[in-house]
């Protein structure tokens, strides 16, 4: 079924797609809470992340429903993975620096990383932390410095803070001023988005 789309909506879609960052992504590592997943996707949309990777081996991808925050899911490409090694290899093949959230002695603050590089950040499960098989493959840990008694943020808040840091660096470097997708990729994406 084809839907009519206004020129104003087309222009908005074109502007958004022109700023999407295809070399900045998140990996959701068995994050089961649908509210958290929806909020992470909303932050991805807000900061221009084109797609995320879903690593679900011990939890199911949650049912996000039709709420407004869940609507961000239709604007973020999702790639499902069940093999940690294959996923990590595919990201490294795209020259991505891989980071995972954590609090070990070697973890470094979010401000220490250069997010103008192609980057994938693994967001860990709310209760179990990073899956052991991913922790073995991804050495660099990232954390958000906190000044209070609580030592960690909710996963969706952490995602927003990390993505804002990435956005700030990339925006300062002018990376949102030119499309990261080729002309052919943009045309394909426009056709898909116009029909949503």
C-alpha cells in the first residue's frame, strides 16, 4: 500500500539521512528491558546513528510495542547477531574501534576516546554486565565518570551520554556536514523512509 508523503516530510527525511553516521554504532548485548531498548534507539536517532547491532544469546529481543519512544525503531537499522566472533570480525573489517562499557582497573573515561574514528560501543546487560565471550574479544573498556555514591547509570542513560560525547566530537570535526552514505545508498534509504 503506497502512502502520500508531503514535500515538507521528504525534506525532513532528506536532512536527517544526510546527517546519519554509518560508522558510529552501538552493540546491544542481551539488553532485555523494552523501556531501556526503546530509549537507546531514541538516543541513536537523536544523535544520528544509522544502525545498531543486536547481540542476543541469553535474552530475547524485547517487544517494543507502539509507544512514541518505541517509534524510533523504524528509523534505526538493526542487525541481529548470535555469534560473538563473527560480529566482532565484521565490525573490525569496517575498521571500527571496539569499546565496551565496564569498570575494570584498565577502563578509561569516555572523554579519553576519539569518537571521530569509526566506533562501535558495546552496551552491556543491565544485570550481568558484558557477555564473557564479548569481553574476551574486546579489550578497551569505557566508563562515565560519576561524582556521587551510585557507581553506574541506567544503560539507556549511559548510551545517551556516550553518544552525546561522540556527537560533540564529530560535530566539532564537521562530520555531520557531509553524508556518510554514498549517493546510491542515500537514494535507496530515501525510497525506504518515504514509505514508512
